[in-house]
C-alpha cells in the first residue's frame, strides 16, 4: 500500500463510524479490533483526545556491518527500529538508543515490520512518535496475536527523547493511547483481562490509566485511588464503568507478569516479566 499521511483529530463522528464498523480512509494494521470495544474505550478519553496522524505504514530495511537490520519509515526525522539476531531490538532516535525487547513490562518480541505503522500523536506542547505493530514468533500465532506492541517516543525535545515501550491488549493497537481531560501528557490505558467467555476470549477487562511521565509510565491517582474502569461485554456492546479496586491487575503485578498468556490455565507459558511501572502520578 502506498505510504500516506492523514491528519485527523478523534471526534464523536469518527468514534461513531468506528462503532458501526465502517471503513475509514486510513489503513490500520489492527483491522481485527472489535469496533464496539474500541468505541467503549473512547469513553475513557472523553472529549480531549490527541491529534493523530499516520506518518507511514512502510518500513525500508538496511543491513548494517554488524549484521543487524535497520528499519526506517519513509519519512524524514523519524525513529529507526533495529533488530539483531532473532530476539533483540532497539529503537533509535537522533543519537539515543533504547532497548525495545527488554522492557519494564517484560520481554517484548521483535515487531513484524511488514505490518507495522509509524504514527504521530500530539497534545498541547507535546509531540510523540509511535512505532506500532504485532510481534514475531509466539506472538504471530493463535490468540497471542491479540497483543500489540507500542514503542512510544516523546520527541518534544529532539535532543532528549523519552522512550516508553507499551503493550496493547485486544488488538486495540495505538487506541490504548489518548489524553485524559486536562492532562499535560499522553496517557496509556492498560487492559488486563478480568473474566473470560472462553479459554481464549476475555469478556471483561480492568482498565488502569497511566500518565507518560519523564521517568516512565505512572498510575494516575484520583482521590487516593488508581484511576481505573471496567470494560464488560454485554450482548453486542461493551459497558464502561468507573471502579475503585483493581484486584486482577494488582495480582498480576505481584506475580511480576504485567501481561501474560491468553487464558488463565496457560499462564505458565507466559513471557517472563519484570517489575511493572505502577508508581502513583498526580
């Protein structure tokens, strides 16, 4: 598909179109997303969504002297995604390099760059570039494909970019990024399955909100409690409700598995995970 740049701000009209499952004139790498789920998640962001543009959906590869592969979008002044061997990857921007597989959320796979996208998101006084895509290996088969991986760079200060590796559940891709009302930074909605309709199909999620702060993602705290919601499947729709307790998410983090296998009985096959970023943010 020919690379294009399409600038739009998420609005009620676009959200309604998504809920109806109508095709927008922008290519999405995550076309299998449940439109009703995506529509329900938009309720978290309310009316202050960031501006979003698709910079490129094509990456050219260049083999380096050390045998690594350097992937660049067909646009100037954008990050490079560099793979080495079968498992390692880094994100490079300017003179900065960031580990893209060994993350605070655990072991991320290499991206399938043939299906990845480079997206620009902005809020007042902040600019972000996002390399978004699905993983290779285990994450390219069966229900593991529902996970997406986001390599987010705050490039507001070009000489001092800040890097955030994030995981997206439920094929939502970059839709888990948005702006909470009044937020001065980009926010991240972390979905954790809390109930299952089948061994591979979640029917409810806990949704915990984070702020992308200079030292990393921090939980947003409201009235002394994490800002969180439940997303519950009901008929053909998903219901969004404010919650004050996140027991499933907290249990996941105590077990050092910020994201894990698709079904509860297969968690022993989950990727190893490090300590989750969960410090409060005001």
